[in-house]
C-alpha cells in the first residue's frame, strides 16, 4: 500500500509540474532570479548573455538565443534596445510584457512592473517595502533604450569591473517605485554609488539583469 501511495504522489507531482515547464519553454523575457555575485563585473556583454542563457536553459527555455538588456559606452558602444530582437516578449506566466521594441521604450509604458517582471522561475522580484529589496536591475541605459551619454562611467567599465569606489551603473526599477525624484522607469532610474557588490546593495540591488529572447 505504501508503494502505491508513493507512486500516485510522484505521478501527481509530475503532472502538476508539466504545465509550468511547458509555459516556461514559451517564455521570452525574465528577470534573473539571482545575481552573478560579482557586482558590476559580468564578464562583459558575452558573460551576461551566457548567464541569461544558462538560467533559461535550467527551466527548459534554452532553445532560444538570450541577451541581457545592457548597453555599453565609448567607442563601439552598444544600445541595449538593439540587442534584444523585435518582440513580442512574454514572461514565465505567459503574460505579454511588450509587443515590440517601440512599445517597450514608449514614454508611458508601465506594463513592466512588479507583477509582470517575473524571474525565470515565475517568481516576483522583491521590491520597495520588501525585505530585502532587490528591485534594481543593471542596464547602463537611458529610458529610450540607448547607452548613457557623456564621459562618466554608467556601465561599470562596460560590465567588466567590480572595483570598490570606481564608476557606477545606471539601473532600472523592476517595481517602478523607489526613486524620490520620480524617475522610476523599468530600465532607467538612478546610478549606483559604485560597482562592488556592497555598492549595489546600498541602494536596493544585488546586480539582477533583464533577459530577453532575441529570436
């Protein structure tokens, strides 16, 4: 009797998990459930992209080409909006968060928020009012999806540095709240005071990323 009970439990558990996995296989956008643990040093764009790919792979969505939503500065700089394909994109629950690059960067775009900016596991990212607050997402990007202009480092040396007290990174807010100056776009809110893990944690983040399927 015990063996039969256990077998039934295993079957029921597998059946319950199957729809979730099938849905995640269709996922084309997520916020990383955890950081790489090295502050602003992501191994450059290639390292960040590989990280997005590995997290997607772990939940059955590795058949797509994943890109981190990040810009780089200086000669040969790259705009985040040009790296992520054309859309549409949907989260782990099947909710379409944007139909196109244009919609994603429109002036009154609020479809990406705490309830829709889910991790690859379909979980809500802790935000303002939660403990801990991890709502900062690294982007190095202006609200229109282009790289931050000017000589000041806004990308932690193009995502290769976690040096204490050097540079900083522009971040967006996954929950669209928190900046007292009122700038709370999903991809653009404020700059961190540095690139070391402790610098990110001081202002509400651990180095999470937005990941988009580019195909």
